[in-house]
């Protein structure tokens, strides 16, 4: 059995990567940072389009 495993281990070749292994986490960090910035830039966007009680003429603030 150990001879078979030795032959099997010798015949395997690692697939070459298209870039260095350290580039993958760097690319992931850049992508997640960019997505985080996009999400951060849309913060509080819903409150910009809500009619204020003084603008809607409703004294109780229940603008529908």
C-alpha cells in the first residue's frame, strides 16, 4: 500500500497559479474595501427623500 501511495504522490503535479498566492488576498481586500465604500456612500439616502413634517403641512409628522 505504501508503494502505491508513493507512486501516486510522485505523479501529482500542482497546477500553476495565474498570479502569486499573495495577490489573491490583496485583490479580495481591494474589492471588499471598494464595496464597503460604495455601501458607506449610500448611507442615510432614505432620509433625504422623506417629506419633512413642516414641508408636508402635517402637524403630527405622519406624512404618508
